[in-house]
């Protein structure tokens, strides 16, 4: 079965499946595995400290795959400068750059005149329209089911995707709550030209940085197993429910502001959970699709399974 869509053509990939940026988790091993399986793997630039480290990681991906891959920039991290990191990716002439978490204009402007494909991850229709005006080649749109930072308006993927498809003329990549062939086909039916997945890729063999306990927690989570923290900061984000997130929600009732929450929502608290497996002493981002994750396959096994499910659906329709 042919899987060519506007997104696969744009990105030069076999299947229209993008691995989302995953803070502190998406390094060369995962990115190369996804690209080798026929999707678009990405490394997360802002999990690295210096442009040299980013260039090293880019070269590591290149040593593991000759397929296209992306570098993701979550630029809204409390004013942390990112321009020098974008320059490093441009100097390495990476195939794709994706940006999220703030005004994408400076990054998109920096990429003008290069061959680098520009993706913007948004969580609302108006942001998608803005991304198109600013020169994005495609827009990824994440519904409120998604893991990590989500939109402020609580719109689910099933409503948001067709809304954005109708609002912009660039290709749309649906994200949030997708983890199998059914999700892939549903997204294409909604008018998307591809999908992005985050949570599902954490529970794969090649996500080497995710501790066993994190993967176990994803498998054990049911549909009530995640919660949204940081609403009081106007930056809602979905994480696995545990005592730590309960404490955050309790604190948020008092509107403590960023300083009052800092210790609880810090990168350190995140890393204790995801790297050290301290599952009550920190937090791990995850989407509602965790409830559908039952195993830890290799990325290529995951792709084969998803594509088979999707093809079975397509043959049922014909
Ligand atoms: C652990 C985790 C970390 C994330 N970090 C980033 C990031 O650094 N940059 C980014 O663009 N998106 C990030 N996201 C969002 C994902 O790229 C993707 O949009 C989201 O996971 C899609 O929803 P899903 O989890 O239901 O697949 C993160 C998501 C998770 C679960």
C-alpha cells in the first residue's frame, strides 16, 4: 500500500509519521530509529547545553541513518537563549527544523533562504494561521490529549485537526492521543497529511534515556492515569499522575506563581523521574494515549504493527 501524502513528500520520508520533540529523551538513538523505520525522527536541541553538543548529536544521527531527520526547538523555556543553537543546526544543514513553545518568527526568519523544511507545533487554530503567515511549510497541531505542553483551550485532537485543516493551506500533521494504526487512519480521515506521536515513542526499545520505571508507568496507566499541571501558570502540560503531581495541583490552588512551583516543575524533578525512575519523587510527561500502551516494542516493530492495522482498516473500507 502506498503511503505518500503531502507530508511524506515534503519531508522525503516513506510514512507520514513524525516523532515529536521529547525533552531530555529524544537523542540520536531514537531519532535515527524512527528515521530508519521510514518516519521522521527528531532530536531535541534544548535538552543539550551547547551548539557543539548539538552538532555532535546531529553527526551521531547522521552516522546512524542516511534518512531525513529533524531538530526540535522548544523555545519558551524561561527566556533561555536559543539563537546560537538554531545557528548550529543551520550550519549543519539539517533536513528539518521544528519549533514550538513561543513566537516562531525569529526561527522561521533565520531559516529563510535555506533548504531546511520548517515545521511549527501549535495547539490552537489561530496559532496555526500565524505559523502559515510566517512561512511554515507544515503545521503540527496537538490536541489536549497530548503529553507535555498542550493548548490552553482544552480542544481535543478530533475537533482541532479538521478546524486547522480548514483554516490553513499548508499540510497539517495531527498530534495528541495517537499511538496506533487506528489513530493514524483517523487523523488522515480528519484531513491531516500525517501524524506526530510523542508518548508512544517513549515506550520503545530505542528510547534509551527513559528509565524502565517510566516505561512501566506508561504501560500501567489507564485513561485516568494522566493529569494537567501548570494551568495556574497559563502553561498547561500533561503528566503521569502521582503523588508529586497531586502536590503540584494542591499548591496551584493557591496560585503560587512560577517561583512557588519552581522546585516541583523543574527539569531536575523531571529528570529524577525519567532518568532515575524515582516515580514518586518527580514527574514524567505523558499523554492520555498511555492508557493504550501495553508493551515496549522496537520502533520498527511499532511501525510494522501500526501500518498493518492501518492497512487492515483501509482494506475494510474498500
Ligand atoms: C516527555 C515529553 C516531552 C516533550 N517535549 C517536547 C519538546 O521538547 N518539544 C516539543 O516540540 N514537544 C514536546 N513534547 C510534545 C510532543 O512532541 C508531542 O507533540 C506530544 O507528545 C503529542 O502527544 P502524544 O503524547 O499524545 O503523542 C513532549 C511530549 C512528551 C510526552
